[in-house]
């Protein structure tokens, strides 16, 4: 592991130790009658059940984009209900990050929701069909990608008033009864033949103010190579800036080799992926962009980044 990564880990440990010492100092100097009050207030404020959960909302460029919201329940069914409420216009607008918007039509109700054996079954009121033709498919993408981002959820069955939704009424798109991430998201088709069609989901970067976020795009292309090679080639190519998507992968970055071993993806790059010729660091955005893309296409636990056969980073996929 390179010095850059070791420095980051060491700095984090120093910060945590300093905060702990500072907290102990405050407890020592505050009078006893005030200590009890402060600790009580802190305990009431901290809710260990609140956590950040991935959610796919509409961005300002009409992409279904990855962001996160706070949820106050770890139960799968309750968490799913909360996330669907955030996805619904007027449902929980205060939780939506700036620059994003809900997509499920207003007044849509969840009539029932259950989880069993990796599958969420959710029955919506018919109000869910009151959506424009251009957003109909994107709404399904947002629901499926959000719910399958919950740990242990592998698929979703969408019902409307008790009937499984097998066709979108406006676009006439047929839906499998059980939906998962193979349904795709922000789909793009670049096909010249009906042979060797590969679908690969790649995460690009966009920006709101000073904050970066990630946008998955499922591309359908004629390419029979392994998906890791396609991902890196696509991210290192000159992506059309008019589509409001960016890649932070440096020009000339090449994937020398890739392999899956013991549930991990090992990627070996040339030196162009580094921030500079005198460092052994890779930008966080580049690590996230590649790791999210690998996780969208492979069932792996970690992505290991090597440069010229030297291991520099490991990124865990949740």
C-alpha cells in the first residue's frame, strides 16, 4: 500500500484520538450538575437507528442519480417505505438534497409492502400511473435501483392496485415480473449490429455547487470484451460534455489486467491513473467512480487498485 493511503489512515486516527481527549477534558472541567444535563441531552440527540441510505433521485439534467438520505429505521420493510415516500412528490420533500427532486407522482400511496427471500413486493395506488411518458421508465429505474440498494434486497415486484405491473401504459415497455438492476438505468443505445450486444452500467460524475455526485448510465454496445475493460475505456475516453456528465479518469489511463479472486476484483493500471508522476495517490472521485461501476457489473466485495502490479488502494463495496 502506498504512502498516500497510509497518511490518510494515520490522519483519521489522530483526529479521532484528539476528539476523544477533548471530550474527556470537557467532562472534567464542567461542574457535576452541568455534566449530567449535557450528557443526557447528547444521548437524546443521538439516534443509533439513523443512517444514510442510498437513493436514486432525479437531478437537474433529468438523470436518475445516486445520492443519499437519512432514514430512521433499519428494518428492511420500514426503510423501503421511507425511501419510497422520499421518491414521491410531496411525500418527504425536506429530506431531498438540494438539486434533486422526487419522481413518483403526488398522492401515490403504498397499499402494501412486504419483504421475503430477497424480494420486495410493493403495491401502489393507481396514482403512480399519472406520470408523463418521458419519465415513466425513469420512475421504474429509480424505484428498482433505490430498493435494491437496501442490504439483502435483490429484486422488486411492482403491483398497481393488486395487479403486477408488466407493461408501462404510455411507453408500452414490457417489464419482467421481478425487477432488479439488470433492468438498467439512464439507458443509452450505441448499436451497429444485433450481435455481441453487451450492457454495461458505468458511473459518471456530475456537480451541484461544490459537491460531486454520481450518475449511472447503462450502455448497450457491440463489444464482447470483459466489462472491466469496457468500463475503463469508456471512462478514459472523451465523453460528450453536452450530456452534463464527467469522468475524472486521466487521459492515457489503461487497464493492464483485471481478475476476480476470492470475491474481490483486482485491477492493474498504468501510471496515468495517478494524480501526478511523483505521487502514489488516486483521487477519491476516480476511486469511487470506478468502484461503483465495478460493483454495478460484478458480484464482488472489494475492488483492489494496483499500479504496475503494486497495490495502492482497497475499496469495500457495501
